């Protein structure tokens, strides 16, 4: 996943809702991406069949690419390869990084969930991950979480490593600035955008404003 040249820039990383109506969500996604800078969109459909995930990818990926963002698949490097996505995000219980890299090749983006673990993050970085993801930073309704990360983890990573870090978990407009200030390269958001009271386009605009404010402190 490409970071912008400006080292103080923190960018938005969107994750789809766990369940979507494909036709309606395609419009919501386009509106969200019209709202401001988004680095990438991760397709995360845990409860759907492989065919449904592939259909969703084929529908949504052109929208994402039209807006200059990368399109990643959650968990499944095999599906990412099948649909020629830009990469995959893998968790600790999913296909290991080494398997994903062998399948996707050297040029695709592979990110790794590292929870609140410095050890897992360093291990992923040493293996060649393109980014590491820490969380959850706040209570979240998107998934059940067993780990809770502190913003200081982002600061430690930013001060020590060059590989980008992603903050995830319960992030809303009101609290994202803290994580940007702490050192997150990317702020990963799902319900904070899709359930935003003024709609997804307004959410992305608001997130970008708050992220910029957090990094300028």
C-alpha cells in the first residue's frame, strides 16, 4: 500500500461493512470516495461465499481504482489472486504472510494484523509485510476483539520502523485525531464511515479534516 511522499501525512483506510447489498453499496462506496483522500478499500465479507466475494470485488474494484485507491481482500490471498486485487490483509488466524506472498508475488500489497503485539509486528516486518495493523484502540461493533492497543504503540512503531502502521478498532471522527497524532500512517475505519449520521461522503470529509488536525498538533 503506497504511502504519500509527505512523511507527516496520515491517510484513511476504508473497510467494507460485514454485509452489503451490492448494488446499493456500490453507490455508497462511490459517494464515500468522493468525500476526500482514501488510500485503500478492504473488502471484508466474512460470511459470504467465495463466489459472492468475487462478484463484489468485480463490482467494487473499478470504483476504487477510479478514485485512485488500492483494493485489498480480507483474509483470502487466493481470492485476491483470482480477481487480481491490489493485495490482501491477513490476520493471525488466516493464511500466513509467507503463503500469501508466495501466491501473490512480490508486487502486491500484504498487510498483517498484529493486535497489540510488538513481537508480532516486528516479525511481520522482518518477513516483508507492507504494513502492520494494530488494534483495537477503542470498543468496536464491527468484530469481537480480545486485544486493546494504546496510542503509545503507534508512537513506538513510528519512531523505530519505516514500514507503515495502521490503526484499527472503534475509530470514529471524534477520536481519530489522537491516533494520527500518535503516529498512525493509516486510520482504518468501517462503521465510523458507513454509519455516520450525515452519510459516507460527509464522513470521509470529516475524517480527513480531523486526521490533518491531529497530525498538525
